[in-house]
C-alpha cells in the first residue's frame, strides 16, 4: 500500500439507532438521512431523491441513488440543519463490528445543481467492503474498508457540466473572493480547448479594478494533460498584464506558481492498492466531460 493510502483512516458514518437496518427500505431511509446530515442543511430536494437498496444478510447487494433535481448551496439555507452540521463527527467507542460488502452502488444525477451549476453525474462501483459498526451510544453506522489487491474495486464514473455555465459559476465565485481583497472583477473570459482525449489548453482573460485609479487586464494560459500512466501534468503556465504595476505583482508570484505546477500528480499513486485507474478522459465541447474507469 502507498504512503498516502496508509495514512487514511475512513471515518465512521452514522446511520441512526442500533441495530443495523433489517431490510432495504430501512437502509434507504437511513441513507437519505445521512446525506441530509452530511450536507449540513446545504441541500434541497433530498426528500424527493430516489434511493433504493437491497440487503442480503449483512451485505448490501445493491444500492441505487438518484439525486436528479437536488440543489446544493454554499450558504446552508437550502435545507434544514445548522451550518455546523457537516462538521460533526461520530466517534464513539465501538462495541461491535460486522464485516460486509456493498456489492454494487450506482449514483445518478441528471442533473444535480451545485452552487447554481447543473452537473450531470453517472457513477457505478462494485466490491466496496465496509464494517457495520455499533457504538456505545446506541447508534449504528458503517466504516469503509480500504480496497486491497486481494479485494479490488471496479467501476466507472462520468461528470459533465455546461462549459458556459461553469464559466459563469467561476465568475461569481471569483467576484466574491476578489471583493474581499478590495478588487472588483469587471470581466472574465475563459476558453478551454481540447487537445486530445486527455489534454486541454486553458486561457483566462480577466479585467479587474481596484479603487478609482487602478484597472488592468490579466491573462493566464496553461496546458493540462494526463498521460498513459495516469500522471497529471500542468505545463506552460503564463501570467501577463499590460499594466506595469500589475505585471510587477504577477512577477512576484510567478516563481511560486511555476514551483507548484512543476510537480506532476500521479493519480494512480493517490489511490489505495485495490483501486486501479485504467483510464481518464477529458472531452471539451459545449460540455466539459470528465470520465474515469477503474480496472
């Protein structure tokens, strides 16, 4: 097992009062409640989500979760529960464990709305091991078990977003961040162009204003690729501005940007031994589509 995987200890996920669910309908209701608690009141529409599960003894033979129409916000006002609900952790003294397997889980959202951005999601995984855990507080829950070479996980996932919508969401978030620094974003143009099945070129042109006298345009370009060994690389990062003051400020951070982007990320190395990333694709058109397949 790699060092990154060895350092991870899966959290306990509470699923209500003990004992563990006795049938699929009970488990589905507890999954819905756990999703609501985990999102800390930031999701609306979970009560309308379609969740079904089939139990086979301790094992979950299948779980199907359709989150189409669910809306997730950042301000915690979308649903019930306080803003700190997501930060709560369940960490009881464990008095009983029972090993089990989630044989197949499928998650769909056509779409899920996240921070005003519709996101289309399809994901399916097989062979997820976990423990049923009973705590001294009288509650029951699950704790995922890391996959291993002997117990691998298979599956696939696809996430798609409208490119224009993604730019609009990025503009809104960046506007808020810059305003906190006293900077106003007056324009933003983002262009992402496919350079093959696992590569893309990014260009950003932003117009900013600070106070009454400083206004400038900032340009940034970069290329992103994932090679056949599933190594993510960011190259050719360039920052520029026609305003000499802003250009000088960009020069002070150029070294840090180059240092940060010079380190490639081995996507496969970040995963447990039993999870093998067989392929990743990035397709750019009217939609930005990221898909992955596990061996």
